[in-house]
C-alpha cells in the first residue's frame, strides 16, 4: 500500500487508483479512477461492480458492470457476474442476456449455461431453456440436478424422445429414480400423438415400453407407475398383469 501511495504522489493514474482500491477495499479509489479517466476506465467500473456485488448491492453492481461492458464487451467473467446480480433481483431479461453473452465468449462455462437455462425457465422460454440445459450437460454429463431439470423441460415442451433419454440417464446415475408426474405426462403425450403423427408415436411407444420395463424391474412397488405402464401396453393380458401389480403395490403401501 505504501508503495502504491508513493507512486500516486508522483503521478495519479486510473490504474494505480484501481490497484489501491483493490488493496484497501475502498470504493472511493475506483470512483476517483473513473473520474480521472474521463469516464473511460472499464477497469474502474468493473472493480466497483465487484465491490458492490460483494456487498450484495445488486442494482448498483449492475449499473457498474453495464458501464464496464459498454467500454469493453470481451469480459466473460463480468458478463457472468452481471447475470448473477440480475438473477438476485429477478431481472430476467438482463440475466438471460448476460449469461448468453458469457457463453458466447466462454462456451465451456457450465454454470453460465445452467444459469442461462434457469433464467429462461423463469421467463417461460422452455425451448430455449432446454437447449441451454443440453449444452450444460455436454460439459458435466454426470450432473443429476441438471438432468432432472432437463427432464422436466423436455416433458413441458413435449420432446418425449429427449425426456426418455434424460430419464434413462437418471436411472444410470441414481439406479432408482421415480417421477410419477413425468411418466404420466409421457404416456398421455404418446397417446395424443398417435393420430397426429402415428410414425413418431410408434417410435416413442417402443422406447417408452423399454423405459417402463427398466423402471419396474428396478422398483416394483409403485402403483402409479404400474398403472401408467398398463395404459401404455397394447397387449390386454400384459396390461392386466400390470394392473394386478398396481393393486398389489397399493395394498402393500396401505398396509
């Protein structure tokens, strides 16, 4: 600190003032650096933004980051931090835009993709969220939470093929995994597509039968899953057996 102050005695520059601000954690140094630069120091606004972020002063932080990025947009960490601050105050437009800019600069940033997806979910942009979760999973293929979110979004947008891929991956990761609501949506969706697109519905149907077979082989005690399975099976004898399994599971759970 003494060395920096000595240098400042010789010549006050925005860079030295920012360094002094870093050492002393004094926001006044960044503000002076900003004024001294003629409001052209991206470094001053970036540092001030991070100062406010540490203080949880999100609105002030966002304003500083936006000024810094206007002067120098090639700052992926600032875009990411801007998105995080915007999420804190539920400014979803700024958040999603910031995370998108971040992944454009740094495509391997898992957390930015995940946060972009979360922002899009909150905005109701489910298809865009699905694409972002998919990118996040390319980076962290074993992340259970992201697979669960991806499964829900796929079910919401009626991408049942990808929903089943996600469900199978969750069974790989967790061995025993049940989401009764998603399975029910899946069965209803396949049935509703049977007239609209019989070829696609047929492919989904075969894939769904394999999925239900895998689930019930691992977990045989869920009545709702057996009932969903029964409504999917076309063979009457097999459907009846599934309903018997459902009844047995219900009786066991009630006792």
